C-alpha cells in the first residue's frame, strides 16, 4: 500500500487519525527534504591537476520544490547576511523551484565568474527574456535580433569612447546649465511649473527666517529633473516636448520590472503588474512615433511640424542615429526598433537618476561634508547672480562648468558617488551555466568549484559591499572609505577609486553606459549643490530614508519632503 493510499483511507476514518497521519507525513517529508538537501549530490567533480575541485555547498531547506523561495520572499536581506557568514569561502547554492542557483560573494570568485568564457556561462538568454517580456520586443522577430545583435552592440562605442562620449557629456552639461536654475521655478501654479516639478507636489512657503522656499518631494523632483535633462541627449529635443509624461511612465514600468520579467499576464489582479503593462504599451507607442518620424527624415520626407528639430545635425544622439543605420540595413519595423530604444532609455535613467537622489540626501545630511564638497568643486563649477535694475531679479546662471575637472579632481565628490553605489544599490550579475566548468579565483591556493550545466550563477555584489570583512561597519555610510592619498608635486592628493566594488558588473555583460553614467551623476550632483540649498521641510535634522528593493539602485517608500531655495551667489562681473 502506498503513502497516498494510506492518506485516502485516513480521510474515511476518524478525524484525529487523519490529522495524526497527515501530520506525521508532513513532518517526515520536511525532515527528508532537510536531510537530503544538506549535502552535494550529482556526478563526481571535474578534477584539477591536484584533484581538489569541489561541488558547491548546498544550503539546506525544508520545503520540497519551493526550496529557498520563502526565505527570499519574506526576509532576503537577513537570509543572505546569515549565509555570507556561514559560507566564508565565498560561494553557496540555493534551490529555487527545483533549479540550483550558485551565489558568489567574494571579489576573487566574482571576477572569475564575470570574465569566464561565453561557452561556459552567459547572460544572453536572460537579456533576451528581458527584451521580450519587459520591453516588448516581438518574439516572432528574434531572428532579426540575432542577425543585427553584434552590430547594435558595436554602436555602444559612442557611450564608451571619445570623441562621442565627450559630445554626449557636453550636450548633457549644456542642458543642465539651462535647466538647473529652474530646478524649482517658484511659479506658484501647476500650469506654469517645469515638467520635472509636476510629480513633486510643489508648494511655495516660507522658512523660519521669513525667506520664500519651495517645499517638494525630493525623489520625484530629482529623478524627473535628471530625466528631462538627459533624455534629449539621446532622443533629441522634440521627444519630451511631444511626450512630457514619458519619464513618469518609465518609472511605472520600472516599478513592475520584476513582475514583467516573470512573464505574468496583464489580467492578473496585481495593480503594480497591470500598471507596468499599461506603461510599457504607452512607452512603446510613443517611441514608435519617434522612430517613424526618424525614418521619414532619413527618407527625405517631412516628419511633421511636431518633429521640426529631428533633422538638425546633432539634435538626436549619435548612439540612436548609429542604431538607425543598423535598423534600416536589417529592415526592422518601427515597433521592433521601439523595444530596443525603450530598453536603452530604461537603462539610462532607472538607476543613475535615483543614485543622484541618494547622493544629494547623503551629502546634505552632513553640513561639514557639504561645505567641503562645495569648496572642492569650486574651481570647476561657478555660479553667479546677474546684476539687474529691474524689480524682479534675473535667474542665476552657471558661468563655468568643467565636467572633466569635476570627475578627475574632486575625490571627495567621487567618493560620495562610490559610497552610494556601495550602500544604496543592490546589484547582482547573473549567468546561465552552458556547460560543466571549474570556477576558481586567482589567489594562491584558491579552492576550485564545479558549476554544472543547466544551473545558474549569481554574483551578489551587494553581499560583498555589506561584508564587514571588507568594509568595517558596513551599514554606516562613510565617504572617506574610498580615498587614498598620493604624493604628487610635493603635496598629498586624494584619489578615489572603486576598489572591489563592481556596480556595473564586468566581462561581456558589463554595463555599456558606465562611463557616461559616472559623469552624469557627478555633473547633476554638482550643479544641484552649486545653485541650491536643500533642507528637510520644517527644518531640523535629516532622516535618511529607508531602502526599498528595486532593480539596481534602491528606491524608498518614504516621502522625503524638503525645502529648496536658491543659494546666495556672487554678482556677475560687468
């Protein structure tokens, strides 16, 4: 008689007997699962010459099939912190829905994974899944993607190398100089507000000194300001004029990114998922209109009055124009093109814009640090107040902005950027194992680990970033962590560097826009701090907002209300 026959018969007996049998079976199942999951299983390890290759140690679990999924759903942060201590060798394996996921958390093994050969492990399958499920690329068009993929990836040289990188940074800097004077406009009416103010719940009030200030929600204000300043660098000046709600719709898609990636349908009663599906369709429709206008312009046709600037040289970014040539070569439709550009716009905005928010909060929360940073970047960014005899003063302006100087000679500001990447991001690198291979760090006597075909490998960068073995008091934000002082021309100069922090992954899957993202974050933080004083609404001390999990940089569920006012600036000469 089978176990299930016993269960069936028990249902027809007394209730206490049935309960006892089911309880016993449940306990037995849990115990068997726990014991069987406590040791590596499978074929013998691939051996190195010294015969020390090992299977990845498996973390025991209680529930069949689900494995560690409940741990990840209910308390992932504490769960991973415990496993980091339990497995100091830097690798452990989880079971999720019957699949093994090897998680790596030491720099040596992380470097080995992200630089492993493509035939061993690759990110391509996952990125293609994201492309279809999150960004709407048609599944039936994947043959076109495979044919054009290498050429499209080659276009990213515009984000990685000069002179194209410099041109993009210059365009963004020019736009930032124009927009920053109206980070908040003091307009007093929603109709007259700048587009990036509209989600910030703007109110004009007075502080304790009787000065007029603007009260706003800082995260949406900063995030939208960065988007409205940077997106024209890629998409040209007409795009956000025609579709001013695009950034808001992009944040809605980002909020549902993980749910979209699972492939869950729109009709499920999950509000975040439903909104994300709607936002995806809306964004694709808008970008498709842009692509049609771009195609008309390329064919010598009139794209329409709403796209009057699209044909101006340099208006649309060099990356988008380079990809247009590839699309035309491979006969891509405009909706197919739109999915690729939506993925670009998400990658360019979803994380870096939120990181600027964290930089501003962290710096402004420390008045001494704020003073030092303003002194540090003073040689590279200078703002003045134009003189005027009119009763209403002119808006201040930035008369000097040296982005290269900010990035190369402001170690304190750069270290703030790095420390925010360490504390305020939760990035992971992910690969599918294509064949059995041995993973080993380069350190002397490093243990070799066998990864098996069909398994998954993850580099948990945030596990390393919060590891007290590498960063003392890891929960504490310390700007000085990343600065080293070197002798140069008879004086000590600070130099900030990433060290073992890898926010952009590495190897073939390394973020293509990392150089632009760094310069963009430094630029935005500097121009905001140069022109604006920011304090908590109502005065008092800053409260650092709580993290909320997102796709890369943390968001927050806290509404960070602040007061903003223009800084008192020196008068313009002449």
